[in-house]
C-alpha cells in the first residue's frame, strides 16, 4: 500500500510539473490567437457602425448594417465585382492545379539527369520579383488582345515555381511501384495521372488549392494593370475605388472588406484538416 501511495504521489507530481511547464506555451498561443482574431472582429463590428463612430474608436456593434449595405450597393456594383473575382479565381485554381500537378508528377516520376538542374532553375525564378516582368507582360498581352479578359488574368499565374516544387516535394512519398504496376496493366500516362496520382494526392491538391485560391482572390497589382474597364473590376479593385474620393466612408469600406474576406475564411475552415494533411505531404 505504501508503494502504491508513493507511486500515485509521484505520478501526480509528474503530471502537475508537466502541466505547469505547458502554461507559458498556452499563454503564448492565447496571445497569438487574440492578435489574429481581434482585427477580424473589429472589422465585423466596424461594418455595423457609421464612419464617424469608427473614427471615434467605437468597439461595440452598431445598428447601421442595413444602411451600410444600401449605401455600398448604391455606390459600387458589389455583385458584379464578386462574380468577376469568383469566376476568375475558380478557373485559375483548377487550371493552375492541373498544370502544376502534372509538372510535379513528371519531375518525380520520370528519371533524367538534367531534372535537378531544371528544378534549381525553377527555384531561382522565385527570386525574380513580379514588378520586374510586369511591363513586358502588359505589352505582350496588349499585343495579343488579352486585356480585360479572364485568360489575361490567369496566364501569368497559371504555372508557378512554388506550386510545382510543392507538388514535387509532396510526390516524394508517392509509391512509384503503383505507377509501374499501372504501366504493366496497360494504362497510359495521362490515365495514371488521373486515376492513380490525383486520388492518392488529394490532400496535397486541397492544400495547393487553398493557397492558390487565396493568392488569386487577393491579387491586386496585376488586375489593376490588365483590368482597365470598370465592368471587369474584381473585389480588391472595388475596395480600392471606395477610398479614391476626398472622404472615405469607413463603414461601407469595412463592409466591403468583410464581404471580400468571407470566401477565403469559409474555404480555409471547411478544408482545414485536408490542408494540414496536404502540407505535411501525407499520402493515403
């Protein structure tokens, strides 16, 4: 009995020491969570207040949400800008995933001496800023009559070095024996890609899709240059137009930012588990 009491007392002390050692970590995580959530909550609260109340620093919800919605819809075409962003983003995500995943599949599946050099060149291209190629791209796209078009928006980001490298690294854990078995059974390379590679790499596709969706949805610089008509405006461009006057109505501005933020938040939380699995590179 004494030995049991001694063992139980030791285990309680061990558990209490482990709990106490984790307190700083929990405090740090709570602070990080607060710093991440508070700006989002302030944005939601500001969308229900007038501009005067926001400038005055009001942090409680107001009663002007309906009025802000009416003012926003009367000032700009929110539905058209939202549809432009959604249409371009969905097409861009699927096209980019298709191209970059096939490149990553090819880099990992096919054996070549110059493969590593080509990958190194791709990684080196990530150091080139987009601003340095923006003017040549605009001239080239204007010559091909691609201004104010979905293709003109998507083509520069259709194939990115980051996504190709991401798929290539995730494909390291992909069982190559399955590809060999599929070839023996007579499947072509494209059918192997669609029927074998894509289902097994589904978490990677989800993670890459979330990243691509966020980047395409929030893209501002390239649409500002290539989307020259007001009918072609995306959500970031529409939000910018709300601050172009002499005075800014922060109530409708925060409401527009909230509408622009919600799709990315919904998609991320809906696919959060798959995102973590895809980042870790797991293959089921």
